[in-house]
C-alpha cells in the first residue's frame, strides 16, 4: 500500500512539473505571437474593438 501511495505522489509531482512547463511554453508562444512580452488586457481590447463599430 505504501508503494502505491509513493507512486501516486511521484505521478502527481511529475504531472505538476509537466503542467507548469506546458503553461509557460503556451504563455511564451502567445506573447511571441502578439509580438510583445507585455501582458495584454483582453477585456480592454475587446471593449475598444466593440466601440469602433
């Protein structure tokens, strides 16, 4: 039973590392696609676009 708990704990640690890495890669890809490393306020951009029409 202890082996199973250790296995689950190791699995969770590995999953957390992979999720963090993928999240950072996705964020970097988004910032490079937008051409900037600045944080974009998506709500403000949506309002600006809707008010132009």
